[in-house]
């Protein structure tokens, strides 16, 4: 097994320095929040009743996290769309947010074009590319995703830009104190999880070692519903392993019936239950039921409680833990976590398919 406490491991297996980008999450969030607060919000954006976020990959997951936070406050309804087509017609009370780190994501460009043909307000979050150019040419509100690295490494920037604008519009209750609490929590989390902290004191290294050779099942509910998806996709992209995520309580109505079967291709399973702090009595009880069913079927599991603090601090702290776990699991397998050859190949293959021309 790869020695996670040996500095040479990181020099050999992480030449691009993804470990440094993990450390940058607190500063990334702070910079994005400041940028969102400096943006001039159009005067006619005060009557928004619903938000639609179009994106793929990490850009869409930022929308999931914003959606979970808004739902916990019973605030504005948020719909996240991962497709070429909008799910319904937009009107003047809708805010459509096109989010793409590369600015060239075909699905997001298609959604953007449809939104522009509607009466909806349109906001663009982009790092570069065609989407940013079109927003500039049309004089649309544009927030730049000013961070480097892989698109998935820009999650914090995407999320804080989103929350910043939604807060400015009075659509979510995210305050400067919430942001500072979250950033402080992230800084403390980095200090506990970074590569120089030995495995004996590092929860992320311990979880990665425990997951080695097992199929991860990520279960979560409440404000951690989108976080579970983030854990799953980071395990896919960084560690290059199969992983599955399910939401609680929904899985009690279907997925648990598969607990009695053997794992796929004979590999062992490990269920990870991500539990928000101060979960409701109903949600806590559903977690307990899931645990009892796992026990009865002798499926190993770990309950991982979110950090104390406001919802945003909990959410970002759990995101960072999952990012580190997937990073260390890649290294255990002697894999460079930043490279994504099959994703790159998929994009090349998709580029050969003719798509509708954007006017």
C-alpha cells in the first residue's frame, strides 16, 4: 500500500499539485464571495420567484448545494438542469444561471441560448470560453470564475458566486457571518486533513485506507443530499473507482431491497452515512433505520457527522473531507488524481457529433 505519510508519494503521484488546490478552498470561497458582493445587480431583478441553474459536472453540483441550502431555509425554489433542454418554459420571474468553468460545455451553451430566447433574467458564471464571450457581447451580467485547475476544483468558487448573488437578491439568507464561519471551519479542516498530518491523526487518510478495495455507497439526506453526489463524483474522477450515492429517506423505498445481494463483481462494500449536525428528528430516525438494515445484512458502514456550525459551514466542511478522501484513495492506488483520460476522450468523441449552431 502507498505510504500516505511519505512526502515522496506526493511528489511522484501528484505532479500537478492537486493537494495545493485542495488547500486553496477557503481562500477561493472568500474571493468568490467578495466578487459577488461587488457586482452591480440589475434593478429589474427584484421579483424573481424561481431560479434555474444550468450546468454539468462540478458546475451543476454547486447548484445542488445551493438548492439544498435554500430548501433548508424554505427559500426560493431552485431547479438544477443537466441536459440540452430546459425542463419548462421560463418567464420574467425566473432567474436562469448558466454555469461553466470552461465556458464551452455544449449542454450549458444550449440551455443558455434557450434562456436568452425567453423572458427570464440571465446570469453567467464562467471561467473563459464561448459562454463568457457571448455574455460580454450581449451585455449580460457576468461573474468570472477566477481560479485555476480542474473544473471540479472550482466548486467553492461556483457555489459562493451563486450564494452571493442569491443573497443580494434576498432569495437566500446567507450573511457575511455565515461566510466567515464557513471559511474559518475550512481553514481548521485543512489543518487537520492536509498531507503532512499523519494517518493516525487524519480522518481523510483513515477513510481512504478503509475504502481501498471496497465499493463506496454514499448515503445522505437534508443539506447533505448534494454533498453525497459530490463525494461520489470525486471518487469517480480523482480515485477512478466505482461509487454510488443515494438520498435518505428515498433509499428506504427502493435501494435497501438490494442489501441482501452480493456486491458487484465480488468486491466488498462500505456504506458511508453523511449526517448533518442538528438533523431533524424525522431525518435522524431514517438514518437509524438505514443503519439497522445495514447491520442486519452485515454490510460495514461508517457514520460521519458533519462539523458543528451554520449549515454552510457544515456543507463545505463535508465537501472538503470528501475531496481529501478521494485524493488519498487515488494515491493509495498509485494513481495521479488530477488526470481524467476517459473524460477527455469522451469530450473528443462528443466534438465529432454535430450540434445545433448557436446564433
